């Protein structure tokens, strides 16, 4: 999902964003910020190669590729009451290092460790604002209890490999508590929301009394036994989906070979 072009700045410079599903600054707004940046360093639009927005983490964070000599530190610009952070890369030269930590830095660490599941999870649903990790998905896509959904599988990876993530958090001094709170919501409410179930229907599916489900949902206190019952129910749904896919594949093959 990295580096998707959403238009041309000044009608010729590629404007790239990290995630087209997330909000990003309009071309007009970016042009005004970049124009101010260029004038401060006695450069013109001809020096611009491309502009990249890490909009998953922060719509005010930009990285630009330029032809020209630049200072060695991250640049901060106050524009229209917004503070923009601009890092830059001299064309065919080395990248400058931002003073702010982003989720892309986590992804690079995971790539070095060959943690492909974490690379995928961070690319698709995790952001970092320089202080803490958080879920960057839109609410309607945050279906962490919908078996076989991408969010469901990413959640499992994020929880099972928590120690690896905490290791990087410690390295960068990034807080992880918000992320893991978001990954562990009120399981009854979230499961019913993700699967479009009523509390009564969920109770029927897992063999519990509706009153027990209602009370646990309202108080947020879910016993270990009830939690396990819900997890087993989700695993069964996941298995049924896979068997259904297998049956479809078999039927398709039968028609081809028949």
C-alpha cells in the first residue's frame, strides 16, 4: 500500500501518499507549503523530483526528493496555523533522518528481522505519531473478529509477536499501550458488531444464556471460560470458510476436468 500517486503538484511533480484510503492534504494545500519551503532555500519547482506524504501516521509529515543542496536536519514549517514536518532526500544521495519516529521505521526493522507478518500488519493497519502506536484503519475496516479478514489475521500476528514489537518500541521509546488496548476491546460488543450479530444470537451460537452475554457486554467483565468459548466459535467460523473455499475449488476443478 506504499507510494500511491494521487496527482501532480505544480502540474508536473508526482504527489505520492502512503495510503490512499486515509486522509491526505489536497494538492493545493501541499503546493502552498512546498512553495514556501522552496523559497526559504532559494530553490524552484524545477528542483523538485517528487513529494511523499506519510499520511497513515500524520497528514502534515512530508518527504521530498530534490535536486539541490539541502541542510542536514529535518525542517519544520508553520503554515496557516499548522506545523508541517519536512524531511528530504537529495536526488541520488542519502536520506536525512527525521527526528520523529514513524511506522515506516518499524517496518524497516521488521524487514531486517524477516518478520513478514508484522511487515504486512504495520503496512495495512498500524500508524505511529512519534509518541505511540495506534490503529490507522477506518472503523468499518477494523473487523478484527471477522474470521479470514485481513484485520483478523493481522491482529493475531500483532498479539502473537508482541515481544518483537515491544523490542522495537523500547529502541525508539514509543508507547504501545494504546495499540494493545485497541486490539483487545470489549470482545462481545466487537464480535457482534463485526459479525452483525445480536447478543441473543451470539449466546445461542456459543451455548450461553442471553442474560450472561448481556451482563458481560455491559460490564466489560468477560470470564476466561466465556472468552475461550467466543474464540473457539471464531475459529470454527474460520474453518468453515476455508472448507467452503475448498469445496468451491473442488467443484471448479470437477467442471474443468469433466
